[in-house]
C-alpha cells in the first residue's frame, strides 16, 4: 500500500506518516524539555529553601552550645572563681531568664526591621557576651557577659522558627522548621565535645577556651545574610509585593503555587490593614476566642517542653551521673558526650518523620516515652544508685529521656508555635511563647540543685515524671494536627473555617500533599 505524499514548503516530498512521526517526536522533545526545566526548577527550589533554613538556624547552635558547654565548664569555673552553689545555679539558670527579654524584644524588632536583620542582631549581641565571658576575671563580670549572651540567644531562638515557617512550602514546613531544634542539639553535642577536649588544660584556661569557642558559629551568620532573603510574608506586610513574589518563586516548586501562596498572604495582610484591628499586644492580652485557643496551645506546649525537666537533664547530666555513682570528672564528661550524641541522632529521625507522620503522633510517642524514662530514672537513682547496675540504668534512662524528647517535644514545640498564629500576630505571639519557654527553663535550671538537696535527685525526677504525664493529657485534649495545611489554612482552622475530621487534612490539601510528598 502506497502512502500519500505531502509536499513541504521547500518542494521536497515526505510520506504522511513520516511527518506525523516527526511531529510526535518534536512534541515529545518539547515535553521532555519542559519536564527537564520543571525538574531543574524543583531541584533549585529545594536546595534554596534548605539553604535558607540551614543559615537561619545557625543562631540556635549558640543556645545549644551554651547549654552543653556550661554543664562541664561550670566544674572548672567553681574551682577558678570560687563561686558558691547558689552562684552556680544563678550562672546556669540566668541565661534562660535573661533570654526572655531578648525574645520579647525580638517580636517587635522582627516586625520593624525584618526577620533577617533580627537574626543578624542576635548574632552580634551574643558575640559580645561570649567575648566578655571568656575574659571575665570575676563572677560579676561573668554575669555581665551572660546577660548579653542571653539577650542574643533570646532574639535568635524566637525568630528562626518564624522565619523558616514563613518561607517554607506547605509540604515541607515541618521538616524545615525543625532545623532550629537540630542545630540546638548539634550545639549541645559540640559543647559536650568541647568540655571533653579542653578538660586537660589548666583550670584557669580550660573554661575560658570552652566559652570562647561559642563565638565561631555566630561568625557564619554574616555569610548567611548574603544568601537568605527576607520573609515574603513580612515583605507583603511592608507593601513590597514584587520582592515577596520573587522570594516565593524561588521557594516554591511551581509558579502557580507561588502565586497561590502570594494571594493567601495578601488576603491575610489585607485583614490586618483593612479592618479596625487592635494593636498586637492589646489583642494578645485580650484575645478573641480563636486567638485564645492559639495562645493556649502555643504557650502551653512551650512551657511543657521545659517543665518536664529537659534542661535539668542536659545542664546537670554530670551531677545526675555523679549521683548514680560515676566520680571521675573525665568519665563524667565522656558520658555526657554519649547523651549529646543520642539527642542529636533522634532529632534527625524526628525531622524526617514530622511531615509524613504528623505533629500529634510524634508528640504522643515523645511525651509517653519521656514519662516512662523520667519515672524509671527516679526509681534507679532512689533504689539502685552507686552500683554498676545503677550507673548503667541511669545512663540508659538519661539517654532515653533526651531521645524521646528529641523525637517529638523538642522539634514539634517550635514547629507548632511558628505556624498556628495569624500573620499579624505571628512574630510577637511566637515571642510570647518563647518567653514562657525561657521562664520555665530558667526556673528549672536555677532551682534543680536546691530542690535536689531537699527531696533528692531521684525525688526531683519523680516530680518531672508527673509533669510529663500531664503533658500527655495536654497534647490529647488541646493540640491540633497542622501538617499538610498552609499557614493561612491553619488560621482558618482555629477560627472554625476549615472542617477538621478527627485531625485529618482536607481532601484538596491531602491530594496536594500526596503529590508533593512524592516529589520533595
């Protein structure tokens, strides 16, 4: 059978099916090229967002490093400066109390100068404090440096999760917003390693080098400022819509998705500008029913994170293990490195599970596990301490407690706080949550030694186990599931505008979540 011929513009003749095949071939080539471009854009978007989250989290290394390094450095500070037990508690616990002032200031600062430059300010203030502490000749000067360091840490701790939540695509927000907690754990581990590495130096020099090393992470913040953009939501609030669109184009995998996010942000911002909105702090002090629910969840989860005793476990791990029977200082510091490694490994596990499993299931596993470990540690220290079995079990339950904390309560706390509040309140409400966190941390850190002397270390951890059991009830009763929803959709959920079917995600959101989760 002879195929019909078709003459082209140049006069040459091709069989008709040859032309069809060429057209199909070109169409496939165009389609392949389009898919390649989309894949390249998707890859660039992922790398860009992860780089932003990475650099924004660097300030959190400072908090973690201070927590970890002070647990060992204080042993040498006590010998060098001859400080009392009460001064030791003040030195350790004051950081958390002082940092709340930084967190309070951070809410206003980030709304006025931006999320990005608040991070820069945090690094600068901390560097000043660390330098003063490293050369301090007395307890009084040491506390002056501690004040600067605390304010810097307070600024950094509250702004990093807010910034990351505001630049992250919905499907990866939990994963990326948990970066600050990863960096806190990394900082704690580095602090423990620093203790062990410099413990062989003279008493006068060792603790100063330990504290001075904490300056290094903040130096990289300067480089980070050249890489990360400003939050698109803050840009919209300041009327810089075109700049916000540019950022969203870089941080979202598809242009239509970026436009959709921009429209949602503009709608949220219009509510702030168009209505007769009360000043932020007035609304927080006299909240609407929806905002009241948000505040209870955000403030409550932040307080429970600390009153379950995690900072006591980390700050005073040498004291806890000494109570169990380890007396040699080098062995004590080596054991704390094991605690730091455990804490860091399990936070990585949580990071990769938080978007697929969800926030609430991880909180259940975390709070129940912590309750069991805290009770078991209490029992071990009370009835089995000072023997080989007691030492082994105490180390096991300390590591178990920090592991379960890192699986859920550690990262999810900051993720929830950064995503449940509406745009107009997010920075300052998150700052309020951070204040609750820092106050509870300070109370625990500043009272642990005194309470332990009164009711024993084992008795203190029994109290922590009771509080941890209450946190299980809090999570069950009040904490909603927020994974798979945009920040604007979460706001509607608290207002009753989104149907919550037992914590399940809406059908439309679920379809988008599955599609993106397969790609991300």
